């Protein structure tokens, strides 16, 4: 039994190292046009890290607003907010047109990096310049984000004494967790994946369901 367990651990480490090496492997040599085309394909599949690799390879050949925006959005969706902040700043330094929501996501990145004063400035600038059809919606979102920044700064000045404890691997896992929510006064509703393995969505984005809702009363 110990031998089998050791083999499983070694195999798991090998798969992990191989996957990491694959994600960090340099992209193949191709033209800037094909780098962008492949990056766009991966972007549409929400493969943010891989898309960013192709966009960054194209950026080496020629710098433009489209690539800076796409790399920044890849970083934002990957929750790499430091990288997102840098690339949104790069985009704005290019004075590129056609990316009216960039300032908004720049503010979100700054907020995630705890740069609340700078985030508020970015949000206010976004409200001044954004004139899209969904301006009212974005204004509401931006106002809420500014309130969040002000709340965070006020909380930092007088922090609570609450302690947060990790409940262990049986509660938190590396994959998606879905929080329970009260349903009325006597029930609790929550969702759970029907599979305990990683689910890979195909390119056709079929309507196949993976999540089951449960209720506790």
C-alpha cells in the first residue's frame, strides 16, 4: 500500500511539473498576425495565460494599443492584478483610442493592489470620459467601487480584531467553490460540481450541465 501511495505521489508530481513546463514553454515562431490570431482564439476560450503568451510574443515585434489592452485583460481575468495594472498603465501611455473601459479596469486593478487613492482617481477619470450607451450602468458600478475604496481606507485606520482561520482541505480546494445562500428563513441552498475532477469545456461550449443545486432545511 505504501509503495502504491509513493508511486501515486511521484506520478502526481511528474504531471504537475509537466503541466507547468508546458504553460511556461515558449510559443512557436510565427508572424505577428498569426500570434494575434492564435491569441484571439485562446482569449475567446478564456485561456488567459496562453492567450497572453501569444500577445506578448506579438508585442515584441510591434507595440500597439490592441496588444496592450488584451494582455492587460488577460492578466486581470487571471487575477494577476499587479501585471494588469502595469499593462493598463502602458496602454494609457500609448494614448490609444478604442478602449473606453480600460480606465475602469485600471481602477479595479489598483483597488485589488490596495492602491485605493490612485484607484479613486482612475474611477473618477473614467466617469468623466466614458460616454458609452451603458454609461449609467458603469457609473453605478464605479460609484460602488469608490465606496469600497473609501471603506477599505477607513477600515485600515481602525482595523477590527477578527481572526480568520483556514478550515482545511475538506472545506477549501484548488478548484471552484460555490458559497451557500439562505433561502427564506428556514432553508439553505447551495451548488456543487457533480464531478470531483477538473472539467475541461470543449470549444463548442455545449449546454452540458456540470452543477447540481441542493437544499437543506
